[in-house]
C-alpha cells in the first residue's frame, strides 16, 4: 500500500492522522485529534509566556470539552462572538468571558439574563456607538438584580469592520461607558484582522503600528483620569507579535490555533501549530478514470475560500478540485486513480472555523482510535438564553 492510501481497517496512512478502523464513523464527518489539540494548546501557552496572558477565542471549535482542556492548564479568561458561545463557556465553568460583539436589540436582554443565570460571572462586551451603550445601561438599571457588565471600547486599527478610530469620538464614548450605571469601563478591544502578512518582518511592522495606536489612545484616556484595565488584542496571525510585547494590560486572543487549518499553515509559516481537525470522506462515484467523486460537499466544509483551495487530501496531493456542490466533491487526478466507491480519505480544510459550525457532532480520535464524540453545542444561535 502506497503512502496516503486508505482502507476501512487501517485508515489513512498519512502521519499524524492515522486512524484505525473507520467502520463506525459515517461520512462526511469532522474528526478531531486529541493529542494534536493538546499540543496546540500547550504551544499557545508557550508562545504567550504564561496561561495568565491568554484570552483565547472559542469561535473556531465551539466545544466545551476543549474549554475544559484549557481550564485545566490555567487558561481562565476566554473570548467568544455569540451569546450561545458565551453560554457554552459559562456551562463549561468559565467565569471571565469577553463577548467580543456589539450588543444591540433583543440581545441586550439576553446578555443581562446570562449574567443573572450564572452567579459570579464576569461578562464583558464591546461597543463602538453611544446608543447601544445607553440602552444596555438603562436595561441593567431597570433590573432588581445587582448586575454589572464590563464594556471594552472597540478600537478600529484599520480594518473598518467595527470600532472607532482613536480620537475625540472614541474618548467621549469611553467616558460615557465609565459613567453609565450598571457598566464598567473594562479597557480596549483591538482586533487587527487586516494583518495577513506572510513575511514575519512585515507583520511585525504592521502589528506594532496597531499596538502603538492602542497604547497611545490608552495613555490619552488615562491622562483624563479614565482607567484602562485591559487591552485585548490580536488574532491568530498577530498572536506571536503581541506575545512579544510586555505590558501588564495586554491580553492575547488567538483562536484558530487550537484546531488550526491549512489556510493558516500556508500563510503563517512561523506559527508552530498543527491542523488538529480533518474531514473523513468516502468515494461515492468514479465518473471517469481520472475523476473521483467524494461525499464532501460544501454543506460539510467551509466554502468561503475559492473552490480550488477549499481543502487538501494528503492521499491525493496532485488532485485538483473541478466541481464542488452541496453534497459532492469532484477531483481530477493527473493519472489513473485506483480509488473505488467506499474507499475513505481524510481532507484538511483550508478554513476550519465555519467548517466546525457545519457539524452537529465531532469524532474524537486518540492514539489512532475513535475515543468519543462531542456535540458542537455552540454552533447553534441559541442554547437556553
């Protein structure tokens, strides 16, 4: 059997993704490799310098069992993007949660309910506009419980997705937050998702510019008597750059690194993380000698990358994606391929975050064997709140 070939007994032969006996796992399925996840968490702590500096984002995996692996390693501060993710974190035992999203409409009542439902929960949200801040404060003030919610001012460092640029409007908003009943000015949120420089020197320069914006803005706030307890900064690409900065207020918030993916592996060669998730797929048709059709449509793998680069199959490194539909993936190989219907392969997704959200359950592989399954609870928009 050649490197990369598979069968239903021995499974994929491409290290470190060997799986013995795939017969009980239906496809398409998302497999998570426990030892690789744990190694990625340990590497995240090593890069940060200590677990106390981290506030990792859970959006990539949305899984309570992974939060448990982080908690046992001393990572007590966590970050999320949805109220369902925040509830998942709270259910997992996290009591310091940043919901990095501007809260509006019915979600105002939901975040208050979240704090009331979990005693001792320190919840922080983000804001970049005075109206939702005022509405959140009024809603808290109308409750009989002694709820207090932290608010980070969302600072725009150039991405122009959310946030205010440094200036008088941002100062006025932070002042409003610090004076609003029921709210606590918790500091600054700085997400620089525009920084995708492959060359580390260029990335260091760009990220340092963003950090200097935040640091200077924090100094201006403090000069006006406004405390800035924390600056939550960065994502996966900028993580090692921020990690090299020594500032007691700085909290590091990588996310994808826990599972990692093919996209970040190619973009950031300096990051020493390993993709810990793979998709199990099986051949369902052989339309021609050089074409292979798998049961891995874009309802099972993220489709935001261009079609040709949505995934790689280590067993077919030279194959090209020629068609991708809801439930079908068609690859063309340079020569005659001997895969037959029912044969299994593993695929590494280019973008793992939306891929995880497409699966209700993941299959956990440990030491090459199926260990258990985990429900991806926070893929839903609501849990109980």
